[in-house]
C-alpha cells in the first residue's frame, strides 16, 4: 500500500490521453476471430545504474508473462534476436526485429537509487517502423518492482488492443489446505498472476467468498468465527476486521459492495428462508429486498448501481433474476436447461457471468443482461464462482476436482472461451474476487 | 447431577466420540466442548447409558438424510426425529444445535441456504412435537463439511444431512 502513495506516473513527453488511442496500423482487435497471437519481443530492460542490473531481466520477464498470458501475444524466442537493446534512446534497428517476425517491440530502461526504482519504456510497431504512443516513466520502490512491470504491460496491452488493461490488479481468495473432510480455509490476497501472496486471516475458522470493495481497500467475507456464518469487513492494509451483520438467530452470507462502496447487498437466512437485504455500511441499517419462501442469494450490483442480479429457486430450480436496487418485482433472465447460479455483473455492464449446472457437469458462462446470447466458456466436474477482470475481458473462477483426493484451484478464461489456464497458488484455492485496476 | 458435572461428562464423551465421528469439527464447533477435554470417564455416560450423548448419537440417531436438492423429511427421518423428541424431552438439561449440510453438487451460497432449510425443517419438526424452541438453534455449513468424500451418490447421500448436535447450558 505504500507503493500507492509513492508511485508517481510521469510522462516523459506530455501528451493528451487521446493520443494513446492513436495506434497506427498495429492493433489487435479482440473479437471472436482472433486466434493467432501477435509475435512480440521484449528484450531485457537497459540497466541505467549498477543497482538496476538485477531488475533488468526480471522486469522484462513479467512484461512478457503478462502479455503472453493473455493468449493475444506470443513472445519471439530470445535466442532468435539479431540485435540487442543496449541504449534506451538509440534508434531501433527495425530491420533486425522484422527479420525475426516480431511485430511489436517493447524496450525499457530501469534505474535504481537506494530503494527507489524507476522504469521507462517504449512500444514500437516494427513493420511500419513507428513508435506506438510515446515513452512513459513510472517511479516507485524496488520492493514494488513487479507492479512497475505490470504497469508497463498494461500500457502495452492498452495501446495495442485499444482495451482497458488489467495486469496491475490483485485477487483476494480462499486458500485451502487438507482433504475434503478436514479442509482448512483462510483468506489470502495475491497479484492477479499468483505472485506476492499474503494471508489475511488464520485458518481456525471457516471463511467463505471474499469480495473486494470498488476501490480494493476493503474485503467483505463470511466467517464462522462465532459458530454461525456472519458477514465481516476487513481493511486490506491494516488487516483489521469487524463484523458487519450479526442479527441473532440468523445467518448472513454472500455479501457484495455496491459500486460506490457505501452499501452492501447480501443474503440473510432465518427460519428456513433466505432473502436478499441491503445494508448501509456507515449506519448499519438494513432493508429487505426480496420476500417469499424461496432461496434468494448471490446478489451482484450493475456497474451503475441501479439494478441487482441474483439467483432464486422461486421457479422450482436455481435461476437468474434482475431487480431494481430497491427491490420489487424481478425479471427472470435465464431460461436454458439446467440450474443457474452465482451471477456477477460485468464491469462493462453488458454481460452477466454465471455458474451453470447441467447433466451432472458445471460450467462458467456469460449471457447478455436480457438473458440472450448465452455462451458456456468451461465445462468440468465442478466449476463455480466467476469474478471479472477489471476490464471485463477475463473471468477467474474455482475449479474443484472430483473424488476423495479432490482439491480446488483457481482458473481464468477469456470471455471468448479461449486461453483457459490455472493460476498458480500454493495449496488449494477457491472463491476468487478480482480487484479493480490499482492506481 | 448438577450442571457443571454434566458438562464435564459431556465433554469427555464428545472427546471420545471425536476419535471415531468425523462430524466433529474442532475449531468450528458452535460450542467448543472439546476445548481442554480430558479423556476420563470411560465407564460413565457410555453408549449403554440411555441418558448419554453416545446413546443419542448411536441408538436414537443424531441425523436425518435428504434427497437431492430437497429439504423434505423422509418417513425414516421423521421416525428418527420422533426418537430425538423423546430423548430431548427426557433429558431436558440438554440443548441442541441442528447443523444443516449439503453435498458438493451445488454452488456454495445456494448450499448454505439449502442447509439452513434442512436444519430448520428438523427444528420445526422437533418443535411441533413438543421440544421447546428455546433449546434449539440452527446453523448451516452448506457443502463445507462433508463426512464422506467420494464424488458418488453413495457419499453424497450421507452428506445431505441435518445433524442434531447436543450441547449443554445454551438456553440459560
């Protein structure tokens, strides 16, 4: 968190934001049609001081990992390089990069002074022989070197795809240990790519489904600390927590923040009936949004805060509904065969991600907010609990394997259905929640 | 027998039961009767003593099972709950927490809600038969606490359960 305070973003050449959209001919349009990743090169950054040597390769490696990890880019092997980048400001020998078919070239330089680290970079369209956008410099600390690399990769991704980026982001999740009948769970937080894990709670009490606040500084989650499921809010920086909902004789779970972070929508179960409530975080006062004997749970706000998508079994099986943020009549949007649960509104507002159970299999899928154009992105013994990348392009979720040795892992998949991959975690992991892009 | 004595006996019985009963979850139990437990009293409160917790668990039956995605009590379930009612009526010093559980075929939040439905179905039945509601509490663990861990119906059937866990002193 100190990084946020220390990080200053300095443009080497001051240019209006709009200029970033001026991309020249090199551009990946992210559509269903993109199959062949764009070849690119990102040589080791140029160290501009002795202390910077150790970061020269590490920074480039993270940039490569971020870009190649999207499935939209492919790194040209380094042993194919004809020329090396030894000076950040020397003219680029385009012909050498063209010869190895690198369509994009990312160059960088790093300077270290004490615990301060600064990184600058440029992106080139090799075949047209032009720079894409202008050079940028980021300043921070040596401790936060990976964030600097993510910032660079975010810029490269945004300039070439025209999309909002997502690499400088974090994921809060449930870290799991032990077999299914003796499982221990605790909250953990990590970079989106699995690095820099930090544990936020101990594993003495069962915890479920953490959810980030819109600014990423707080986390809502459910804990059995009192013996009964209750909603807690935890400050990520201080790791201080407090119970948010503790009505006696009831259970509260499935919390999520509203887009302005002032309200929490959640489920309260009492007397065999689970309904959705909304709580004002500051005052603690709550309003009931659904009634009736059905199970209503897994609520998620639309990005403008005006509507809530949730699941209900009022029709006889789990289905997805949308209602006003003030409650009232709800409209069912899922009509396919099977059960639909855990709906999550995309940050762009256009799609709902969900878990679908059909014929003994679980799927992560997306549909439009009117329920049309349903597409299943995954299939396995047990996939559940989607969370959106900050730019709405990628979905992370839990995949649990079957049998007595079964365990949970985090996976991500592009909303095109491509690029399914496991996120490396130590031990088991479930219930991911993706943070907004860090500032 | 005063309350303190009973609590000590109960603690030791639970400690013994924990060796064989996978449904004991040290750490997440609502009432941590296992904390500081010793292992004495083997002769007292054993399974042959009809007032013992072990008798309740083994002879009366401490759990009822449910069909997939339902919270309806089966005929056999009602018989077991009738036995629980008789036992709780006779042994009026005990309170109970009814734990609702689901199998792993379902999403996490839904299963918490489903387990709560199951636990309340049991609670409502016991209350309808005369057990004071002040002696009963419910909790749902959803799919978080399976006792059988294979991914087949034989295991799922045992995991879709509501377990009446005896405790002491809660209603006071």
